C-alpha cells in the first residue's frame, strides 16, 4: 500500500475512533459501529494494529470477516454501509422517542 492511501486510512481511522468514543457516551450515536470501523481502517493503515487484532481472541473473528469484505465489490460495501447506518439511526431514533415518551408520561 502506498503512503498517501495509508495516511488516509489512518486519519479516517482516528476520526472513527473519536466518534466511537463519543458514541459510547451519547446513546444516539452508534459508538460500537464507529469503533468497528476504526478497527478496520486502522488495521488497513497500520501493520501493528492489524497484528494486534489478529492476535486478540475477540477481535480475530471480526478481523477475518473484515478481510472477507475486501473481496466484495465497492457497490456491495456501500450498500451494506448504508443499510447499517440506516439501521443504527432507526435504533437511535427509537431510543430517543422512548426516552422522551417516558419523560412526558
């Protein structure tokens, strides 16, 4: 992998990591989804992160599934990302609605 692409993966990975940490504190933002994306992006940009993910028993399965995702086309990846985003937004909106309903009732 060339230098500029590696840098893009690392910068996006750090942004996703920050969003994931914020998402763990704010229930509307899907923090775990961003943390998973951060792991994927950082492992693409850093061999140390990839090695750590491959050696960790919990992350190994996730990393293998992400490696399998590399064999799919860009259109299918985009569709999966969109569906996951819509699902996460729907879950967040439902939780927000239920929380507001509890406060009002």
